[in-house]
C-alpha cells in the first residue's frame, strides 16, 4: 500500500472508531444472525459522511478513489464487521449499470439517493426455469400507457425480503430471439400485486421468491432501451462478480488474520500449534492465495477506473475468491478441530465465525452465476475459445 492508501485507511479507521462504536457492535451482535449486516440506519450514516460511492467517479458524486484505496476501504469495513449489505448491491451493481445505461434523469435521482443510503436494492434475475440460462427468463412486462405491467415469478433474490427496490429482468418481447427481448426495470417492492416469500439459505441469511401479479411500474424506471436489457444485465453481472470477488477477498483476509493471530499462541496437547509443520504449510499456501485474490481485485478496480467492464477478469476473481474461501474454511476447521465448529455466538469458540466462513463460501460459488459458468466465460470471453 502506498502512503495515500495508508492515510485513507487511517481516515476510514477513525470514522469507524467514532461511528461503529462498541455499543453499536454489541447491539448488532444481539440480533439474530440472519438480520445482521443489513442496517439501513447505518447505511444512511455512511451516506451522510460520503462513505457510499468511495470508488465511484467524482462526476457521479463519488470520491473517485484509486484501486488501492478502494481495497483499503473494503478490508477496513470487513475487519470492523460494520454492516454494509443494505446499500452494497445498489452501490456496487445497480450504480455501475446506471453509470453506463441510465438516463441523465435516472442518474440524478437514483445515484444520489443510493449515495445517501436511501435506496436499497435486491437482484431479480433467476426464475424456476432460468438460472445459468438466464436469457430463458419468462417474467413478462407489457406496456400500458405510462406504465409497464409485470407478471411472473423470481427466485433466490438475496435480501429480497428487506430491500425497497428490485433490479428486475423482464421479457418485453416474447417473439424476439431470447437475448433480444429482455429489459430491466427498477421496481418498488411496496407496489400492489407483489408477494414476497423469504427463505433461509445455508449460510444463515435470507433470500426470497417473489410473485408479480399485474404490478404497475412507471416506464421511467426502465434502465436502457426497451429490449436492450441483456447488455445492461451482463454489465451488471460483471460488476456483481467484481463485488463478490472483492467482498470475499476482504472477508477471507480478515478471517485469516484472526486465525493466524490465534495460532501464534494456541497450544494443543502441550505443543504450540505454530510449530506444527502441517499447519505452517497450509497457512503459508493460504497467505499466497490471499495475495493472488488481492491482485485480482486490484486489476478489476483498475479496469473499472479506466471505464472498462471486466467480464472474464471479474469471473476469474469470483471463481478464485469463492473457492479460496472454501479452502480457508476447510483449513480452519482442520486446524481448530471441534472448536472450529462452534458458532461465533459461542463464548468458547477459539476463532469465531469459521464454520460460517465455510458455509458462506457456497454462496459465492453459485450466486452471480455458478463457477462452472464463469469458467465458460473465461474460456470464451478471455481466451476466445468457441462456445
Ligand atoms: C446463496 C445464493 C444467493 C443467490 N442470490 C441471487 C440473487 O440475489 N438474485 C438472483 O437473481 N439469483 C440469485 N441466486 C441464484 C443463482 O444466480 C442461480 O442459482 C445460479 O445462476 C444457478 O442457476 P440454477 O440454480 O437455476 O442452476 P442451474 O442453472 O439449473 O444449474 C445447475 C448446475 O448445472 C451447471 N450448469 C448449468 N449449465 C451449465 C453449462 N452450460 N455448463 C456447465 N455447467 C452448467 C451449473 O453450474 C450448476 O452446477 C442466488 C443463489 C444462491 C445459492
């Protein structure tokens, strides 16, 4: 890290020390696990002080921070455990798509509200018959005056039971080739006709299915031109993979630091764990992998800075970081033994949260498009291999 990033890191730490107080942390930890991480009031506080949109270009009201500064920011946030999920999707995915595809009016209204932490989003892509083959989606939008009328069903939307808006992929032309008849709408989830059914994912947080029954959405909430949604979606998915790579990298690094700190003094059977050659071997390998994940993230942030969309680069970062998270979780459980299985809520857990790190890994491998699909993206888009 250069001096600018270190100074910025200190600024972030100072702000967190003042606003993410021990009292707030204790109150946060008293919430059920599925409620943690999503805190609209804290998002608004971050927005008030300019901490949403740290990496956004200045022309959109962001701080225009460099790649190294952005990484300093996300690692400090991960280390502190401060909640950022309420604004995360809007800030990192919806905003990136609005920079490229939003109208001036949409940018003015939506970006400033997102930056203030006032507009929370979930992503409505997947359907019962459309996952990896997302272009098979069937949720229908038909035009009626100044509105679109939406009918259909979405599935697996992370945070869909908490967010105010859905970034919704809909079919607007059922007769066109499947990629050519799709559009994107920003849908107020409080609109009449929407039923939301939450369920609990393996990693302990909720996602939701939603049913849309003649839901009216103002036409001004369409992002990009009618039937041009595939481009908007693929750009947004690239941003999502960059975000998954980045948040994973930060979380992994933070958990790894706690694990190595523990190993410095821990003993088993009267022997210091730090002297065990097998443990040192695994820790050394993980440290190298974490550095690779960090470099992937650095490259992606730089590409975004240059106005490029990191398609296969984003896919690489997501695949690598999510699989690294699994390796870290497994290594931690092997090293900590039964104690590693204790949840972070258990006072006696040697290094809290390790079993959750492992359960959480699966989300990064499937969410944002499975890692099998990402490897196809890398082969096709990165290496020009045929479909
Ligand atoms: C925790 C979690 C959070 C999620 N959050 C969201 C969200 O916020 N919004 C949203 O819209 N969706 C979300 N999803 C859904 C996710 O995007 C889909 O599950 C994913 O795209 C896979 O689709 P599918 O489940 O229909 O599986 P399928 O597409 O049916 O795939 C099944 C298996 O076949 C493999 N496969 C399929 N096609 C190919 C191929 N061409 N080549 C190689 N292998 C292939 C897949 O890799 C997978 O292993 C989430 C999923 C999870 C688990």
